[in-house]
C-alpha cells in the first residue's frame, strides 16, 4: 500500500513537471523512457525463453 502511495505521489510530481518544461524536453524524456521500457521488455522475454521447467 505504501508503494502505491509513493508511486502516485511520484506520478503527480512528474506530471506537474511536464506541464512546465518545453515540449521538446518532454518528448525527449518520453523517447528515453520508451527505449528503456523496450529494452527491459526484450530482456525479460529473452530471459524467460532461456528457462526450462522440469
């Protein structure tokens, strides 16, 4: 529950920040976050394929 509250607080802070920075900075941050999530998803999928269940 505490994790959820902290996540929502952080989301509110980030959204407030995005409203005050230029559009180019927001888009650059979105690209960086999207690339990080894509790499994370690829690594997770690749790691799950390597596991075998016995």
